[in-house]
């Protein structure tokens, strides 16, 4: 009877012993918020150097090279250090934003590591919600920008739009000019039938401000009124007869005319500045560590 009791006690002790044993995690295992399929603490090969750490997550040189290959298709093996540094900084920013997007959206964690297009979509969606939607341009900012740049940007010089007849022979040019003095409506006919310049646009040259044309031509055409025809003007191209198609007097564009343009410009500048400022803060918050000295470009065909 005693033997049976001891045997039962022995079995109970063994059972409790088995259930009390704790499995030790591998020494190199590190827990983090990124799911198992995205953990990057173990390199693909022993020669793959860690070039970046974000909240304890390792990013390797091979990933940097894959990023460059996708972004820039091809690159040189003997790349300048300044260019390599710029590419590396771009990779760091991209990796930080992707990490943040993955924390916010579980779907972003499951994206194939080489599907950069889809990763970009998650990053843009994240930035839109966390940064871009908070950017606003106030009317006062638009007004101040307009006032500061009114003379430099929004005050337009006198603009003239010209057509021309271009001939190689001076005698013929003088003859045509005499006919145009009595029949100016024949200008387009002479362009089509005798001019050496662009006939498909009726000799249209385009629009010009002062200082854009040769001085000898400028002095003549800017003295004309809309619809008037110039005397024959000689140049190295031949003999010109000009007609003023349109004439815009100098003036300053009003705020209402340029408000939308200024708003878009200020918004774009704010978006850029806000993203940079947000990235700076996040890099500190996430304990980002960079190891640029470990970066190496792997040559590809």
C-alpha cells in the first residue's frame, strides 16, 4: 500500500514539474509592435550590415539597395559620397514614415516588402491624416505674400504680340510693304505665299516684353500700335515686315486675379515644411539611429 502511495506522489510531482518549466526566448529575440512577418532584427546574411535602427528595429544595407533600385532604376557603383548621403537620408525618411504608417494601419504591415508602390500609398494616406489635413492657408498670409511680391512678380511690363513676313530679297520686301500700306488686309496672304517663316501659324512669332528682342527690332515694333505694320527691318535672317497682333499695357495684377495661384504656392510650401518638421519630431520620438558609414552600394546591371 505504501509503495502505491509513493508512486502516486511521484507521478504528481513529475506532472507539476513538467508544467512549471518555462520556455526561454531565444537570446536574440526582441519584441516590438511590428508583426512577425515584418520583424527585421535578423540579417539575410552575415555580411549584411545594419545601417538604420527605428525603435529597436534593424534596417539593413540590402534593403537600402533594393530601395534605390526601385526609386532610381539604375545607379553607378562609384557614386559620389554627397549623392549617396542624399539617397541614404531619403531612405531614412521613407523608413520612418513607413514604420509610422504600419503602427497606424495593420494592413500596411502585411504589404510585400518589395511592393513599394503600395507602401507609398499607405505612407501618403498616413501623411494626409496626420499632417496635410492640418495645413491651412489664411487670407492674411495670401495678402502679405501679394504685398511683398507685387512689384517683383505681379507687375507686368508692356507685352507685344507679333506676326512677321520674312523675305530674302530687299526689293521684294519694299514692294510688299508699299502694297500693305494701302491694303493691310493682305498681310496673311503674303505670309502664306511669300514668307520664309512659319506659315502654319500665319507668321506668329509670339509675345515679347522689352529686352527680349534685338534692339533694332524692338525700337520699331514697340513704337507701333495694335494692328499697325512696321517698315522693312533688316537682320541676319533677311528682311522683316512686322505686324502688331496684340498690345498689352503695363500694369499690376489685382489680388483677386492671383489669389488662387498664391494660395496653391503657399500651401505647397507649408506641406513641405510641415512634413520636414513632423519627421524631425518623429525621429526623436522613435529613437532613430543612423549608421551611414556602413552603407555600401551593390552594383547592378
